[in-house]
């Protein structure tokens, strides 16, 4: 046995970090967890793939003592494993990627109760408003995002680092880290999640054109994406120019529907282009995708803010009812518009409810979120809730202190 060249043990270490999807569509990143297993032998499995390629999977098994009578079997197994491994290496296949077979899971809400159910598996796709999960025995199930409490999946170190930098408002560093994560991630649906975070960082850094391009990539792969809320739309025309996207008039005729929407939001407050922008928004409002329709419709509500004398209580009541049908992640901008309109009508209680959505449920870029928070403080003060207004004011000051 000493003369036999035996395959050495392989230490297989998987570091799994999780990113959670909350019911409102936002993501959290808890602590990174690590696991380590040492297999005593290899189980080599070949699965046929397109173009005749094969994927080599190693299944680690717990360490076991081998009886003396079984040593010959172990020798034969090791020789066979060495032969197969050498055949694969001589074929010069590309580097193999071990699948995240133990890191993916979704947490489902158990009806109307507070209890949850954890379902492990391998997430094969996350697109639109559904998740495709492959479970044991190759059974595939599709779950609706609205029924899911959270999603956990393995992330690369650069993805984790980018998310940490975003939490620290280190936008340029986050852009660099997420750019690396985007180019090295093999799973297409995870690439889209990375791109969504990248778009958010680009928007926060004031790189509005780059942000639009990234969201266009997501939309091309997933037309029903829930990430249109990362577009650099203008929701407050009072912001300084450096905090608003700059567009050209011809962008209203762009082949890209997303670019048309961004351009219309930026030109709507320009008296010279208000009519053209409104026409473009009316067209998008009847477009093929519900998310685009909703954002275009809410942008048209801004016309009332540009002309305060046209605001009517009956109309804002319809807006408040309509926005409940919107995706939770897309409600921030529309709720901001509703809150400002309600302030103009002196309906301070309802105004504060709408204005608190963005800072507490789904923040947008920092300048827009700060502007919405200041309006919420005003509404709280006017409605007699001084303590809540003071607390929100302290929160806003702490945000500015982190810059």
C-alpha cells in the first residue's frame, strides 16, 4: 500500500453569506457564517451537459474508519478516482464551479400566523415576482415573493464587501466591489441582484447615466423586474441640479422605454418641455409592463404639484387608493408626491403617513430621501405629533453626521 500513489484528502470549505429579502422587497445582510467538512473519499458523478461538456461534482462524506479487509476496495476506489481526475485535467476543461447546494433557502410565512417555514434547496431563478427553487429529488417549485418572509443565498466576498460599503455610504468603494462581483458571478439571477445594488450605489453617487444603463441591463433580462425603483427618476424638482439627472430632449424618443421614463421625469418641470414630457408619460402609462405603467402614472401626478391650484381632495383620495396596488418597493416616489399634495391641502395626518413610507420602508437616493424626511417632519409637527417629529429630526441629523 505504501507503493501505491493514493489520492490525498481534500479539504472542502464553503463560506456562505446570506442576503435576505424582506416582505417589502428590501434586502438585509446578516453575519457571514462558515462551515468546514473534510471528506475521506470522493464520490465522482458525471452529468451530461450541452455541447458534450460534463460537470464534476465532489460529494463530501463523513470520515469513517476502514476495516483491514476493505483496504483493497479502498485502493481500487482511489485508483479509479485518480484515473477519472487525470482524464478530466487532460481534457483541459474550464475551471469547475462547485454549486451552492447547502446555502440557499427561503423562509415562508405560515398563513396568517407569525410562524415561518424554512425550505432549503437550490435557487435556480429569481425573476419578476417569483422564485424557482429546486429541492431534493430534483423537484422544482415556484414561489411568489409576496408569500416569502426572506431569501438566503450564497454571495461572493466582493458582493458582501459591496453591500457593507453601501451600508457605510461608501458609494465609490461599493461601486468598485460590486463591479468585481458582477463580472465573477456565474448565476444569472444573482448577477441581476448585484446589478440592482450597483445601480443603487451609482444613483447615490450621482452617476445617473451609468445607473440608467445598469437598470436597462436588468430590464433586458427580466422585463417584469422589481428593480425599476433603482432608476434615477426625479420626484422632487426642488432639488439642486447636481442631485437630479440631466437628460436631452431626444431621450423622450429613445428606443429604451426606461430612458424615456427617466427623461420625462427630468423634463416635466421644465415649462418649455412639460407638454412633450407629459405626452411621453401618457404613452408609457399604457405600455406593456405594469411597473412602467405605475411609475409613469405617478409621474403625471407631479403635474398637480407644479400647478398647486389644480390639486383636489377627491383626486388625492383616488391616488391613495391607487398606490396600494403598486409594488411596495415602487411606492416611495408616488407616496412622496401624494404626501406633498396632502400637505398643500392641509391634510397633515394622511400626509405624514405617505411621507414616512420612503425613509422607513424603501429609501431612494439620499437627497430625495432627505427631502421626503424633512416634509414628513413638517407634517408630523402640523398634526400635533411633536415627539415623533423630534425623533425623526434627530435621525436626519445623524444621517448627515455620517457623511
